[in-house]
């Protein structure tokens, strides 16, 4: 009886360790993705990355099958003097990658207005 109880406790401990490893892997992936999206947003806002209406690119050296889809939509807004604001865009960064056997996706939406020179 004691051997059976010990075996069950070892199996339960193994399941806990597996869940812990899976949770840590997901946390690490999420951290990489958040850093990448924040970095790309800063590059776009600074004008270092040219922005087109829609673009898809594969990102290497990070996560398996990582793809970034960038879309921009021009916004029709007016300022306080009821004048049209030209060049105001909503940008959507959609990052997808393979985590285990399933595809995971994160989105980041922000606004871009060109700097006046």
C-alpha cells in the first residue's frame, strides 16, 4: 500500500513539474513577443521602418514560424479648429508564431502621426 501511495505522489509531482515547465515556456515566449512588438512600434514611430498599407514578413532568429503582419488604416479626424488631420494612421501589428503544436497570435494597435519638420 505504501509503495502505491508513493508511486501516485511521484506521478503527481511529475505532472506538476511538467505544468511548471510549460508555464515558464509560455512566459518566456510572451516576454519575447512583447519586447519585439514594443521595439517595432518604436521603430515605426521614429520613422526608421517604412510603413505601407499592408506588409507581411517572416521573423527569423526568435520563435518558430514567427510572422509579422503590419497594416495601417488612415483615420479621418479633425483638430479643434475643425480642420482635417492628414497623415494620422492606426497601425496594427499582428505577430503569430508556433508554440508547441498550436499557432499563437498577439496584436498591438497604436496611432502614428508624422513629425512636423
